[in-house]
C-alpha cells in the first residue's frame, strides 16, 4: 500500500489551524518560576530602578545555549513594560530587547532597534540617520534598559567591526544614560570585554545548568502543572524519572521544558492519564550533547 503524502494530511485550512492551536497549546511559552530566575529578575528590576547616572549599571547574562537566558529576559520585559491594548501604540517602553546582527554591523543593529519599534527602515537610510532616529525613539518612549541578545555574534566580525560595534552600544548608553543587558553564550563574556573599560560596567550573571536534586524535580513537576496536566504522581517525582529527564536535557532549562511538553503532548494525544518512565523512550529524544556528536562538532 502506498504511503500517504504527508503534505495532504494537513492540506485543509481547518486542519492546519487545528495543528497551529495544538502546537501553541503544548509548546507556547509558559513561565515557571525557579530560584535562579528569581535572582535574575530581581537584579534586572534593581537596574531598572537605579537613578539616572552618567555611568548606568549594566549586566551580562550568559550561559550555555538553551539555558533559559532569552526567556528570562522576555519575562522581565513582560513585568517591566506596561500592557498595550490591541491596535494601540505604546507611549512608554522602559525595556526594549533586540537581537545582535549575525555580522556585527552598526547599521544592522540600528535597523533591528527601529524594527522592534515598528518604525519604517528604508534601504537607502544612512547609518547616521538610523542612529538619530534610534536616539529620538528611545528618548520619546523613555527606554531605561536595552537588552541585546546573542551578543556573542560580535566575535563573528573582524577586529575593526567588533570595536566599532561596542563603541556604538557604549555611545547609546552614555548619551541616553540607559543600562545595557547583554545576553549570550559563554563566549559573550569574551565579546563584551573586548572593550575593557566598557566591559567593566557589566556585572556578570551566569545561568547554570541544573544540578540533579530536589529543586530540579520540583521544576519538572511545575512544568507539568503549567500545562494543566493533572496526571502528576509518584512517577514524575521519582528519582529514576528525574535522573533520566536530567540526563536527556543535559540539565538545561529550555531542553527540560521541551521534553516535558513532548511528554504531555504524547499523554494527551494518546489518551493516557498519567506519565510513565517508558514514555521517555517514546518521544525519540536526542540530548544536546549527542546532537553535537552527530554533527561532528
């Protein structure tokens, strides 16, 4: 018997919408609080509350890929920024988050900032014009903190590009008296200290991998509950189950979240009321460390 064309399975609009709703339900970002995240949020809020000064406090958030760095910063933005009603424009944006361009070009950074505001960026706009518009908007919206994610991408450029990029960030901080929260992998520490004077402003905040223990077990159970799954029993909190999830995720927050989401999805789509240890084999998971071995990194 010929196999069905997988595309035809989701060919109708109705089926596709069901699939999108399904993915949003199981894999949408849901915040689960934990100790190190609380420490980070408290630190960010202290920076936000700091009086205006000619040397604003800055922070470097770093850790392994998928350690939960970006999600932590997004949570902070949600707490710090006033809610905006649908179809209305924000009058104040205390915290703004942007991505570092893959190549550390100043014009691309300004474009990313303008794009985050929804401002039009013409292809012919000069770097100086972009900078002036960025400064105008940041002042108008009373932005106090600029979060720059994936800051380690600075290292992908030449020495001149690296220096110019950091100088541009420093100039924004100095001119507007705003704090910078730089976010990246463990290489981010080296990237931000390419300018030793500017780098000295950044207090490091490391997001570690989870250690195997009770706190990690509580985090896994909280993730299950956040997905409105009621089948939490002794299996989920058993040392055997927690050890296996920890090994599969390499103790990384984002990887743990993905494993739990897949388990809950499997349970609900197959009509199971509780999770089991054997279900960890059914989700066909490859740990982050094993993925690197497959790719030869």
